[in-house]
C-alpha cells in the first residue's frame, strides 16, 4: 500500500510538470507556425516553398504530440455537461467522413434516440476520432466502418467496428502504450490518450480483433439519468 501511495503522489507531480511544460512549449510553436504560414503564402518559388511546407507539417506534428500529452497529463475536465450522443457523432462524422472517403471507405451510423452521458464534448470527440481514425487507416478494399450506440440497463454502449487489417494478440496487448505504433508516420499516442479520456469519464473500453478480418472496440459509459437533462 505504501508503494502505491508514493506512486500516485509521484504521478501527480509528473502530470503537473508535464502540463505546464506542454503549455509553455505549445505557444511559441503556434506563433512560429503563423509566421511560416505568412512566408509560404507569398508567391515564393522552388525549393523554399517545399522546405516551408515540411516545416509547417513538422510543427503541426510537434503541436499535436504536445496536445496529446496535455490531455494525458490533465484529462479531468473543467467543463462537463450532458452530452447527446447523436449530436456528438453527427459532428464527428463531419470531420471523419472526408478522411474515410479518401481511403475509399464508408461510415455507417446507427445511434439510438435520446442517449446521453456526462462528460466534456471536445474530449469525447478527441477520444472517438482517435479510434475511428485508426479504423480508417486500417481499411483495405471495400472498407466499412460501423458505429452503433444504444442503451442497455444503466449504461450507454458504443461500438466501432471495421473490416480493416485487424491486430494480432501482441498488438492488442500493447495498445495504449506510449509510442507504440506500427505506422511510418504514427505517433503511437492516440490510444494512450483515448484510454485516459474514457477513464476520466468513468467509461470502459475493450477491443476484439482478428488479423485479416477487422477490429471492434466497445466503449461503455454510465448513462446520464434522464431527469438531469430536462428538455424544457
Ligand atoms: P498510431 O495510430 O499513431 O500508430 P495508436 O495509439 O492510435 O497510434 O495505435 C497504435 C497501433 O495500434 C497502430 O499503429 C495499429 O497498429 C494498431 N491499431 C489501432 N487500432 C487499430 C485498428 N482499428 N485496426 C488495426 N490496427 C489498429
Ligand atoms: Mg492512431
């Protein structure tokens, strides 16, 4: 027990530190990005423009990594409210559909009416966009992604199923480990952040997957009691 207490105290110090460092590094990154963007929009020719493009992309990459760590360090949210699952997924679909189309994949939504949970809207979107992005990146020919949500008992269930390349047992056990990625341009932070957000919203996530067949993730959250979200 002693050890555990020390560990959680340490974790708290580390996460405070990570949050403040991440904040301080992200701001100058974003300022630099702004100036690079200005430079690149002038009609410069030739190589300079390519270099600028790479610089901008790498800045975005650094900035995304910092945002992920920030979420990991401080996943608890200042603003929580009643989230309507159909609204959230309609919004997510708008962001993610163009990405799926680029891979020749289709997204199917099947969301029951009147589903709600308590949480933070932007974190919720971040968590599910990470999961669905992985599905899209795993798609091969005739890619399909099914998103289904319904209530069962006191819980809201959300299933994300794809017919992509699937994962072997070893990949499944390493999922969520920082920097674990099988992609050339992956950060290996997506699932780490998603797990953390879901945990902070009192949710649970599980995966089933078969190599060559596809992957299904199941997330469940405590349903928000209907009387806490009056419509009138
Ligand atoms: P990244 O996407 O940057 O690689 P993630 O944490 O999001 O990092 O995912 C880690 C790894 O888990 C991926 O590189 C991939 O190998 C595997 N993975 C996650 N989701 C899926 C999926 N739906 N289908 C196949 N592989 C997946
Ligand atoms: Mg990912």
